[in-house]
């Protein structure tokens, strides 16, 4: 494999290239970096931007905040709705928009690339506060749709729907 200014420019027989450094990688796997598709690292990248727990394993990209809870959009108000209390640091490191989160991530310049999933539970809690254990009404659904549209346009987040027993109440959910 040949690299030019950090970019792969050829794969296979690279004898035609002059190189300052040559790594004999015959019989080895060469990878540009692994993507960890199920992490809860949206807070970790802010608290420990060196992300040694990932880069030492070859992970260069994390898909953060699985399982329906995300750092953005989520603004804790009047305490944390269930199950948000299980996430260490959520009250201190939550953001009302993906743009605010992205600025915080850019400021600490983590050693990994970060893609944020926008959790359904976070969208509900951002709109409904601690009262998110009931069915949402039409106005609340519209507000969540606006937030979701902003997330999609930000190109930094994808929407994730997770249905686990903690997300299900006796009331019909919307």
C-alpha cells in the first residue's frame, strides 16, 4: 500500500514508488481504522479526548450514544427522567442541539471521529421533560419532528429508535 500525504494512493505492487519510509507488512492486515458502531462515548470524548481506550484497539471512529439516550438534543430540566440517571455525567455534559455538542467536540479535538445517534428517548425528554413516560400529543410530536429535521440537516447525527422494556409504558406511545 502506498500513501501520499496521508492518503492511500495505491494498493498492491508499489515498487514503482519512492518512499522515505517503508513498512514490511507482508502477511499482516493493514486497516485505515475501525469503526465502533455501538458505543456510549458521546460523553467520553469530552472527558477523555485522547480516547486511548479506542485508539489502542485500532478504533478511529465511534458511533456514539446508542440505546436511545444521547448527549444532544437533551437539556436536563427539573431532574432527570428515567432512565437518564444511569448515565454518568449526563447532567453536566448535555446539549440542547447537535451544533452545541459538535462545537464542544471540536473544541477538545478528540483522537477519534465521532458520529452521534440522536436517541428517541432524548428527543422525547427534550420536548416533554420529566413527563416523557406518557403518550406524546400532536404538538409535542411536531416539536420532536422539528428537532429530528435539524439533526438530519446537521449531518452529524442519525436517528435511532430502540424499544426495550424501559421505553414501554402502559399508555399508548407516539
